[in-house]
C-alpha cells in the first residue's frame, strides 16, 4: 500500500552538517545490487515454523492470495514444470527477490526463501534464514564497492584547484540474528579505504575496521492492526527522500548514529521516534558518538 509522508519533526541541539562531494568520473560496482526502493522502516519478524539446525525454516504452503499451490490458475502448458505453483505466485517471488536488499541492510527481507514455491537461486541464498537450534534464525551477507575518482580542480574541500586520481574501496558485512519472534540483534561491519591518492583523503572517505550498525531490538506490542518495537544501539537512519536524514551512501564511510528508537508499524500509520547522537568516522580509532550533540525527532507516514 502506498504511503505518503505526513509529519517530520526533527530537533537539533547543536549544528550538525555532513557533506558529500561529486566526482567528475566515478565507476561503482555494488554486490549485491540494491533495488531502487526506499523503506522508512521494515523489520522482518516472520511467523515461520521451526526447522532443523542448519536448514532453511519453512512457512505455510498457502500463497499470498490465501490459495494453496494446487489451487488458483495453473501455469500455461510449457511455461514451467507441471508441479510448479501458479504463475502469479512465481512472479511475486521474483519481485520479492529483486526487492530483498534495502538501502539499510537491517531492513533486508529474505522471507521469499521460506516460501515452498521458491525454487530459484540467488547468490548468498545459502547464508540466509538459517535455523540454529529451535529458536535462532541467522542472515549473513555483505557488499564490496570500488569507485574510481578523477577529480579536477576540487580535491579536498571546495574549489581548491587541486587535481587527484584515487580509488575508493568499501566492504560491508552484516549478521542478523532473530531469537524467537520478538527479539533480534543486528551487527554490521564496515571497512572504507582510499588508495593511490596524492593528497590526504577527506574525512568521509576512510574508516578502517569499524561498526556501522550494532543494536538490539525488542517487540513490545503485536496485534492484528500493527506492531511496536524498541531499539537500542548504533544504527543508521533514513527517512523520506533522504534530503534531511540519510546514511549518505555516496560517502565512502556512510553516516550512522547511536541511541534509542521506538517505532510502530500499523495498517494505516507508521510512526518513528528517536533520540540519538551522531557518530563521526575516525580513520584510525574505533568510532564513538559525539556526546556534545543530540539528534532527535519524530517521523510518521500514513496510507493514502
């Protein structure tokens, strides 16, 4: 269901500004590719059955339309095997695969792997929705990105007249651990590096071996109309068109915060409230929050 932004209230207790710089030439390779969808907040808490250790957990055999694989319109002869699910279901699963990776990795949604109709393969599937014992489900994944810059006249800050050629590398690895259906821990490692430059890198280009996200999350409320969650720890924030609050993905280091967040996801309304402190990248030491600055706000969307 489409949603439109209704309210954004943000409070700053001190100046906070981060800037990205465009390059004259850039070559980026993302693995895996991220579908161009913006999700304000989506937390995966599927009601799946318990599988054996080391196996993918399975869910009900009913499709999204409430029909079993043997019901509904079958695939036309010759388009898929005789025992496949409906063609509509197969198309929905392909769309789910394309949308599985989100701009914020902690919003990734791999529930398509639990659907008995899914018989395809995507790189990394074997590391997702893995059952550990009876109560733990793990997702493991990551991304490597390389970007070549040829900057003429504006190396460092502003129009400096300096030229430089350099290569930016970024590696991200995440682990999502769901314990039961009401608690999860998410950790994401980042290593951002710059090579072959003649001038000193910008602060947003280098952050060696640090934590981009590290938080625990607990479900406080759940009924037919929605869910309420609380989160504590280091976390990226992304809202709306990212003009005000975003992880600044163009920056090699990305932007993150540390603090508290409570959010409600309902049928008609989603509401987020957060109280955090900005975390600035330190190229040589483990990143720490800036305790002289506070960043807080409320963000809400409603169904159209």
